[in-house]
């Protein structure tokens, strides 16, 4: 999975998003400040299509309306506005059309400046984009690749808002817990990932291990122009990848792992390779 999956492009000419504090919104009237925000908002270099081609199958999505804009269009957001959700969904669907056996998870977990009418608009967009590819809510343990292929389903949508109850194809957010370490320290991050794996629910939910470091205000202040990638990611990714390599999948093991800048190391290939351990278990059991 990728963290803040859509942030490969954010619009530094647009106003700062409603996910930011009032003080930052005021400062961001200065165009140089928006350039700095961009350096810390971008967590991926690859487009949806490129991420899909590289093996990413779980997408972490934050969305917002544009206050003051006519209509109800919804955009991806991380500090600054990204592309419209509709454009992103079409790009993802086009990949699925070409690869009918691929299955993806779209996790809509943060909503900003959205009332119920915005939500209904977005949910209708999701349905229009994927239609029969959408997998309705089901017992998690039943959702195997074989089940998805038989039903010709390819998309699971997780929607962290009470309106999910009105639509059978929206999975509740509590089926996709993603505990967040909120630290700049790689050792604390790895300890947190170990602890939360030990506490994960044995049945009934998916589980996201967020292998990401989060800058604090002072981190940003000290390294203003270097940005997230040069300050936190480059230096720590090798150690994070070593942790991934040491994991086992399956019950009480890792399930979904997310990272920033997924192309900087063999992240997707490393995570995918963990599935071989499940095959080895099956073979030894038979």
C-alpha cells in the first residue's frame, strides 16, 4: 500500500486545504510558503497508474470539497488540493479493465469540508466508476481471490463515515484499522509496528501497518526547504524495509503495509514476496 497515495501532484497555486490550521492558511497567502507546504505534502512520486503497475494495491485516500467552488466536485487533499477524485477513479478503473484478475482496496479515511450532499455525490461517483466491480460488505475471511474472481469483483471501498450504512458496497472504516505511530524516530516506529501487530484482531478485519515517519512542526521548521523525502524518508527507508523483510503474513502477522515514496526501494516487491511464506506453509501442511 501507499500512504497519502494521491499526493504525487498537489496544486501549489490553489488555496491551502481545510485540513490545515488557520495560522498555516494565513501564512500560505505567500506563494513561497505554499512551495514549502508542497515539499512536505508530497509523499509519493508515482501516479495511480504507475503505482498500480509497480504492485501497489491499497490506496490511502483523503478527500475534500473546495470551499467557495460552485458544484460538489471532490478532490484529493494533503495540505494542498490534488487532482479530482473522479479523475483518479477513472485512472484506476482503466487499469482494472486491462487486468481483470487484479483486486484493489480504496480506503477513504479523512473527509474535509463535506456535508451529506457532498458524500452522496462522491459515493455516486465511486459507483459510476466501478459499478459491478465493487465487492459488497462480506465476512472478511470469505474474501479470497477465488471469491473475487468468481464474482468478477475487483474493488473494496472502505468509507470512514456513518453514511457507509446506506450503501451495501461501502465497507465500514473499522474493518480497516490503521494504527498510526506519529513519530519521527525509526526505532519507535518499528516498536510501535511490532506492538500493534501483536494486538491486531485475529478475525473479522483487515489490518494496515503504517511504516511511515511523521514530521513534527519543529522537524519542518528545521528542514524547511529539504522536504519530507530528504529529511525523513531517504535515511530511514532501508531500516524500515529490513523490518518488512523479517515479517510473516497470515493470522496475527502482517496484512497490508504502507510506505511513503514506494518506488525508492523494492518496497512493493518485498511485501509481495512475503506471500511465498504462506505457500511454503501450505506445502508443508500437505
